[in-house]
C-alpha cells in the first residue's frame, strides 16, 4: 500500500484487510485487479485477503461479474454498536416529535474520529427527499451536526480532527479556512445552535442543536434538514423550526441526566427565538459560509408567498387554485364563466371528495385578468384550443419575472405560450389528478396522482424547484423531470386512446377495455401515436404505452372523460389538440394515422350536430 505505513506494533495483514473493506465501502463493488491497482498491492495478496474475508461472511461476490462488495454483516455489527450506545432508543420520541411537527428529515448523529456518523434518522414526510442515510459518515467542518459536535471541544482537539486548511470544498458555500471555522464555532458555543448553509449538499439547509449527557458534555447532535426551495425566504418558518429544535434538544438532554448548573445564566436559558434570530441577523459578515442563514436565503430573491393566478378555472384550475389558497398562497381564479366566479367570491370554493369536504374562502375570482394584477406564477388550464387567445387577453398578468406554467392536455400549448408570453417565462407539466365541476363554485376531487414539472429545454432550474415546492406545501405529490415534453406526449397517448372513443360511444373509461371492438380501436389509435412520436424523435417514458392506457382506463373505470363531458354538455372539445394533433403531426412526418383521422372526424361531426343528436 503505497504511502501507508504499518503502525509500530501493528499487523500488516490486518491493516491491509481493513484497507480493502474501506475501499469497498467507498467504491461499492470492485474486482481483484481494481483493488490491486488502487492499493498498490500484488493481485495474489489481494486475492488471498479477500478470500479470507469472504469466507468469514464480511464480503460478497457478485456471481454475474465476479466483483466483490461488503456484506450486510457490517450493517448488523454497526446496528449492534448503536444499540449499545442507547442513544437511538432514548432519542426515538424526540425524533418523532420533530418529524411530526416539521414534516422534514430529522437526524441524530455522533462524532466518530474525524467524521460525523448518522446513527438514526426519520425521513421527510415530503415526497421530495434528501438521500443521506443512517451509517454514512460526513465531514464535521461543513455540516451543522458536525459543527455542533466540534464546538465544545478544546481548540487543539478541533484542529486535530479537521486537519490543516484549506479544507476540501464540496459547494461554493463550504467553509475552507481554519479561522472562519473557529469563528463559527465560537458563535455556536454562545448560541447553542449551528447551521449548514448548503455547505455540504447544494439545495439543503440544516439547523442543528447539541444533546448533552449528565456530565454536561455534548454526546450527540440533533438536526432538521430544510430543502432550499421550500424554505428560501421563509424566515418565520425557519425561526419556528429552530425554536422547536432547541426545545426538543434540551428536553432530550435533560432525559439523559443533564442539569444546567445555573439556569439563570446558562446558555441553556437562551430562547430558541433569540438563537434563531441570531442566525437570521443581518450582521454584514462577508464570508459566504459564515453569513447569516436567513439573510443568505433572502438573497435568492424569493417571496415568502408567490402571487398565483389560475387562467382557466374549470374543474382542474379550481382544484389547483383551491388547494394552493388553502395552503396560504395568494390565489386568484380567472375565468369567463360569470356564475362560477360570482359563486366563489360570494361563498368560497367548495371542494368535496379526496381530502374531505371543505370550503376555501381565502380564494377570489375575476373575469378580467387585469384586475388580478401582476403575478409571480400563472397556471394555464384553459382548453388547449383557446390557449393563444386566452394568453393574449391576459398579458396584464405578466411581469418581468412571471413564470407561466401549462398543465393542459394536448399538444402545442408550450409553443403557443412561447409565442404569446415569451419562451423565457414558460414551463410545462402534467397532472395525474381527476376533478369534476359540479356547478358554480363547487368541484369534486375524484382522483389523485403525481404532478410532474419540467423546463421545456430539459434542465431542472431553481424556478422549477420553487414552483414544485409551492405545490408540495399545498399537498400535491411533485416530481421534477428533465423530459417533460416526453411526458406530455405520454399523457397525450392516454388521451388519444380514451377520450375520443368515450365521446363517440358515450361509454365510461373502464367500458372501453371490456368490448373487443373498442379495445382494438384504443390499441390502434395509441400505436399510431407512438409511431408519430418516434418519427418526431420524442422519448416516451412508458415501456408499453398501449397497456399503460388500458391500465388508466381500468383505474378510472367509473370516470366520464373530459371529452365525453364536453360532448354531453354540448361544448367544444379538445379533439384538435389530441387525436387531431396526431393526424397533423403524422402528415408532416409521413406517418399514416387512419384510426385517429376517423376518430377526429367523428368527434368534429358530433360538435357540428349538437342540435340534432344527443348522447
């Protein structure tokens, strides 16, 4: 092992065995040749040691590629060590309390040599999670937990643990100098709270507090991890989390036998509110990692509540607007249906179904976009055939930083919004929710699924995360995608297979797959759309879109599709941006689409003959 000397009195073979174990922990899976090269050892030596460890059950060999990895035996031993510490069991009720009250990831950690090791964790209740698992080891100098565990050690010991600076940089905010670190630790000792401002993981803030044993020494640290896009600018929310964390950590310490020697003067008497205000104090420090936590987050320019306008407030628009308003956001519904807007303004928006029956009174509506004023976010839910006209009529909503999100059905919405609102403003998405408009001011939330958002160009941007965070707060399950155009096409394939057929036959969704005739038409229509998508170079996420469409039909068996509802109520449908769009794209690309042409023409004829034929 080049550069690694056997310690005096040490046993070389044992040191080499542990070097192999640590190497596998770092790389996951390696072959003999790779380990030999990385450790500068002969292959025969590595093979002999690996065979011995494998025979003892601490290493597994992959039968497919013959490479080696550490076995779960290490996890079992580590678990036993943690159990013997007793901290996990005693910490459990305090971790649960933090988790239940913050809904974020909470962690318990100890210092192990020069590293922090997570010994327990409760995952975030959000669908957006940070992957930092129990048993993993992290640097102490750039994590909130680590700083807490370092802060009360003698300075020589701190320097021994962190080593010489500059320290390795993980993000642009990582503290890299000894002086800056020691300055932070002095402040942490004064306030009993530590922070990590995206210093180890980009997009993640962390607040940490000490856990003391009966001797008064810090024996562990508790933390709450806060995703940046959910908490940037939310100073009051961060203060509340900090207060709670300090209160819980102090009660945990007292349960371990810790007693402050002089409560009136002890640092333990510092209120959580005061400590967290210190984190948020605009003190003008210039070091990026040392600057105030909340002040640093405010630099992202994010308002605590984005002003949101729903353009097109039928069933789905009202659902998204209502749930966002219920979560405390400033929401205005814009729609041309006067009775609906009047009912919302007079009595609130009534939602029944999923989530329980309730009335949202904090939402307002208007028929005139200019009355809503400039918006931070415009969510477009108008019928796709009206996208361009509606956006042109709503230009008064657009400010320099306004984001325009389409969650509409069909093709062409992104392009139409690019032309009217500007390419730089537009993001797109799909929704898995189902909703029915029961009457003016009243909707039924009948189905739920993911809301998937993406930038048309494919990147996962800060504004995308910010909008996703809003939806998370409102109770939506959110995913961010680098292939949102492919997902829009994926949803289009489902609509191609279901909507027109239900509009023509009058059948509910599930009935389509019960009759061989309609099931065959469903299959042929979707297959034509797949051929068009492939010719256009679109990457479809589903492995079998036809079977996926059948599955959606079965899962929504009792639903009347939006197109069937339109035909029943003698409204214009979205046939031209669904099956009709497949026909148009097929012509451009030279792909035949006879089934979609037939379905498109049949629905168009129904629209032209509403006064003559009823479903």
